[in-house]
């Protein structure tokens, strides 16, 4: 799970505090303190204002602790930690308001910026919720299933320091010695040595080029090598070859939701930029290179478009 450095998390917390201050200023208008979403759960109260589970989840997404569409268990340590941060933000915002900081020119400027960001987020959330639903996720998943899937190989290896040692080990294997036993006894690869040299299942594209070339046509039961690798020379025995299994829908869902979400955001921003360009509503006044009007920048941390569904990774 991706985590942000403390300074980045604090900056985002400071921004959220400014937004909380703005909302606090609007929250004393007699409106009901009801759940912002159906089936939302109240998890705390700060100065008689409810903190909802969705508030905590939104902050976790903003900090990059979870992805959009991923669950956050209210009983988890992460939820409790983010809840404490949300409470701190509201306490800080209330104290800033008590000191009159919301009435200063700087306070007004920051509150206006926070309001714009909140409105932009609300628009994005609305567009995404209208278009990224279970039907869209299933359609994207089924489309991925049509793509060709890679072949997985399961193999074991023995890595030794010199070509001469590798040839000696190969002769022992030819005489009937156990590959697994020789891996434990002779291999210098700490990651696989005590597991009988087992590399698990993998696709060759994730392996160094030397392995790709050596394993391209190798059949199950065949020993290939020795060939030079980092740290010496390798002998590899192919255990199995199979078509890569597709990832289950539930496991793929978070990645698909992120992909569809970024697609909706990109399309929305590009349409707004095109409209602004036609109406001459945007003018760059800073000298130097300017962003190309009409084309939205890539959203931060945008994932690549998913190709063929990936398996759970190299499994043993």
C-alpha cells in the first residue's frame, strides 16, 4: 500500500484543515447533521459536529493510503489513525476560526481556494459515480479477458560463482543427483537456495534477458544452462509451463475502478479545457513554455491501461 512521506501527509492535512474551517463556517446554518451518504456510520463528534466514516475514507484517499473505490475497514489501525487526523483537523479549524483567522485576507484567499477544490472534487465524484458502476467494471473486466494471455513458467535454479562449477553441477545432475538437494548445497542465490532453488511461477518478461533467452523453448523437465547471470552462472530446470490464469474479478476490481476513474477525469477535464479554449476563458500570463490548451495533463499516479488480466503474480 502506497504511503506518503510525513511532510506530504501534513501538507494535505493542512489543506483539509482549511476545508474543514470553510465547512465549519457553513455548518452553523441550522442544517441537519445527517449522513452525507446512504448507510454512512457516525464514528466521532467534534464540537457537536459528526465525523462520518465517509469523511475518514475520503481523507485516506486524499493521502494516498487507499485507492479510489477501495474499502477501508472501520476496525483497522489505518482507519483509527486517519480518524484521529480528521479530528485534529477539525480542532485546528475550530481554533483558527475562534482566533478570527477566517476573516483575514489570507484566510479568505485560502478558504476560497479550498472551496474551489471541494467543488471540483464534488463534480469529479458525481461524474465518476454516474459512470463507474458495477456494470462498467464488469464490461471492462470482460474486455480484458478477450486479450491474449501470457505463458507462465515454473522453474528452479542453481547459481554458482564460475562456469567450471556450473559444469560440475550439471554432470552431477546428469548422473541422477537431486536438483533440489544440489540447490541447497551449492547455490549462492540466497532468495531461492533453501527452497530447493524454486523460482515459482513467472512470465519471462519480468526476468533478466539471459533467462528469457534460455527458457524461451525449454520444455518441462529440461535443464538449461549454464548461462551467465548476475552473481555467476545459472542452471535452470523447467518444472511446468501454463497459460497465465486471469485474475478474479474481485481482485481486479480496484485496478479497474482506478483505470475507469482516471479515464472519466481525463475526459471531463479535456472537455472543459476545449470549451474554455473556444470561449477564450483561459489565458496564460506566465512567460515561458505553456501547457497545450485542450489537452488535460495526466492525473497524478495514473495507472497504465490494463491489458491482459494479470495473475496474482509469481506464486509458488
